[in-house]
């Protein structure tokens, strides 16, 4: 599982993939949640890389890849950090499923790179909604999940690997049923699966299924996304950092509950990608996974406390006539 390796005088845990390559055990999220603009997010990427982050989770729809590209250029010019030291991720947005190469080339151009380490299909629906739209908005062209359409997109992802534009490809926002339906059809198998994952929403079946297929889970909203946009909030939502078990363990370790969520993720075998633009936060987020691990009993009590509470419901991707967001997750 994870092993310690010295980078820049700091101990940054890395996870070994089955092909022998090791990659960082934690990444930095870059979705500003409609709250933090591109300048602030890219400045945080700069600071975080200098602190030791090496895995950066980008996406075209976050509308900041060009600014992050500027920061990467600065990092390469000012420091000893080289391109191959970083693991840079991007994702094809829903309106580009028929033009994946064009989307990938745009992300590469914006990021100032010739190759991505990992490229995800961001959502398994070609259902577009404008960035920042409200939760009730619906696109009349939206459709339910289709294996044929998804595989058409996946074939284009495979071509990106063959043409040398990306090293690994992955899927995001999948379910066990959807992954089962497409996995056997993939010529190049997904290496990573980005999934919502925090103590209040652990997705044990999807996690185990991914592991059984040798797919590495990447956990988004690992702290329970306290700054997520209004459209992604409902009155039933449970905050991971407010769960009794998390607060108790945080007290025992004398740290913020957010850090317990991150320790738990890494020890479980998920690569968490916490977002923060605040230096003390992104510093302690990275540091916490190198010290004072959770005990087996603590890991077990968090496991038992799963609330099966999905925060990113994706209701804006529903098609006309569908009213319940659970339709998306069948
Ligand atoms: N594939 C997908 O569909 C998908 C979906 C969602 C997210 N993502 C990715 O996952 C990343 C992370 O998700 P997220 O940003 O929604 O949620 P998150 O990482 O769970 O939460 C981020 C927020 O937690 C707070 N925080 C961070 N570190 C903290 C600390 N040490 N102590 C206290 N509070 C702390 C900050 O809130 P304040 O800023 O208010 O202090 C920060 O904005 C995204 O940035 C994006 O890259 C992917």
C-alpha cells in the first residue's frame, strides 16, 4: 500500500500502483466552488506545490486551467521541480463527449503541458449545464446513461493514450452497475475512479469493486465539501466534520476534524484530493497524513458510522421528466 519516500526534505507518502509506479497518496483539488476565483485557486496551487503537493486535480469546467498553467510554468522556471515530478489530472466536460481530443488539447494548451498524467470522463452523461447554473435548471437535450454513448466517449479516451497525449485514463461519478456495464468493453481499462468519498458517504461497494478491478479510487469532497455551491446543498446533508465519531477522534488526536477525514481516506486506500486556498489548511492537510495515524479501532468506528449521504447529487444532469436525482445513480 502506501510507502514513504523523501521529496524536498519532506516525507510525502506515495502509493504504489500495480505496474510499480508510485504516485502521491494525496492531491490538491482545484474546484473553487463558485466561491474562489481562478487567481486565488492558482495561487494556492503554487503555494501547495512548493509545500510538497505533487498531484493536482484539474478540470476544464473549473475554468482555471489557464491560470494553473501559468503557475506550473513559474514552478518549472523558479524551482528544481520538473514536469515528471508532478502528477497532473484533467477531465473532459459533459458537452465535449463527442469531441474528446479537442477538449484534451485545450486543457493541455491551457495547462502548458504536452501530456497529462491522468484524464477522466468527468460525468458518465453527455448532459451539459452551464457552470454556475442553479440546481433546478434542466437541459432539454439531457439523456439517461447509455452504454453505447459512454463507450463512444471511452474509445476517444483510449485514442488519447495511444496517441501519447495522456498516460492513464479514468472514470468519475460512476456506480457499480455502470462500471460493470462498460468495464468488459474497454480496450484500455480505467486505472483510476474519481468518486465522492468522505466518512458520511463511504461508497463501500463501489470502493471494493474498483479495488477488485485494480482501479485506484480518488476521493473527491474528502472533507465533506463545506464550501460547496448552494445548488449542491439540501437540508438532509450530513457534514463529515460534524459527525460525533469524527469529532471524538479529532479531540483524541488534538486536530481539526477535517484532518481525521484525510487520515482515514489515505489509510483506507483512497487518494483524497482536498481543496483549500488557505496556506495553514493545505499545509496541515498534507502534513497530517505523515504523522499520528488512526488506530485500527478508530478506522473501524468510522467505517461503522457511514451515513450513505451523497452530497454531490448531480440533479442538474437529470433529463426532462425525471425528478429524483437518485435516477442518476442507478
Ligand atoms: N469528479 C468530480 O465530479 C468532482 C466533484 C467535486 C469535487 N471534485 C474535486 O475534489 C476536490 C475537493 O472537493 P471539494 O473542494 O468539493 O471539497 P473538500 O475538499 O471536501 O472541502 C474543501 C473545503 O474544506 C475546507 N477545508 C479544507 N481544509 C481544511 C482544514 N484543514 N480545516 C478546516 N477546513 C478545511 C475549506 O473550506 P473554506 O474554504 O470555507 O475554509 C475548503 O474550501 C475539488 O476541488 C475538485 O478538484 C471532483
